[in-house]
């Protein structure tokens, strides 16, 4: 996970700030091949090709990656990460077969929906507070967030207050300036996944 850099500042007690930014993104199970990638359908004779298309149900399948990045390299590995999956898409049997990736501490939650909600985000804020209380009690956490409704729900703000975390809602249209998660982490992640999927598809076609 990337580490971001923000100007250091202090509160009235002299504690150095700890800047953290939560983020969430939808990760699709299928990415449409780029233009030019074509395959021969089973019902078509040799020499004729048709564009490979994903079904509507395939295109709708997705999970949500939830994480937090910060300006502290030593604390970054300790911050919460979550993978949210829909129980109608990932069966209990398949869910039980998932194995953690070495070096990845992300938790996997299987719920009715893969969308982030107040409970999920409040859990992440509480986890962040526990990490700071244990490993950086002398730093004041400032949580930079966009205006997603779950970021400033009563449940989340209550947890933030209890954990002594200062929430800061960013203005619209400031992603490129204050939200490196979207521009430098999730965007690259999705590009990698799309490229990797296309490599697998091409490998199958060549065989």
C-alpha cells in the first residue's frame, strides 16, 4: 500500500498530526477486452471471429476494496484493509476456499451487499484509532474524507470522537489535489487487474 506525504502540523497540545485518508473502490470480476481482442465463437466456422463479450451478469459482479493510507511508513502496514463480497455472488463454499495472500492483512467480509455502509466504515475508523492508541499515542489523527454519506454518518462521527480522530470532509472536485488514493493507488490497481485479465485471456486463446 502506498504512503502519502502531507505537510506536518501540530495541535494546541504540541502533538504532531497524523494524516490518514480512507478510500473504497469497486473491483469488477470481469473487464471487457480492449478493442482488437477477438475470439471465434463455438458456433462459428473457422476463419470467422466475433468480439468476446461478457454477459450482463458477469459485468455486474464486483467486490469492494476498502483501505486507509497515511503519511507514516511504519504505521501503514498496520492500518485496516477490507474486501467486501456479496454472499449471492460468492457462495459460502467458495468463501471458505479463499486463502489470504502472503503479506496481505486484509479482512474479508461476506454480507448481503458488497457496498460499503456505516457499520463497515465505523469499524475501520475504530480500528484506526486502536492502532494509533497503541503505536502512536503522541500523534493527532486527522481523517481526510470525501463527501460519501457513510463518511459522516452519526455512527461514524461518534466512533471518531471516541477514538479522538478529527474528521475533515474535502470539497468536491479536489480529488487530484487531496485524494491520492483514487489517482495513485486504486487507478493503478484497476489498470493492473485489467491488463492481467487480458494476458490470461490471450494465453487461453493461444492454446
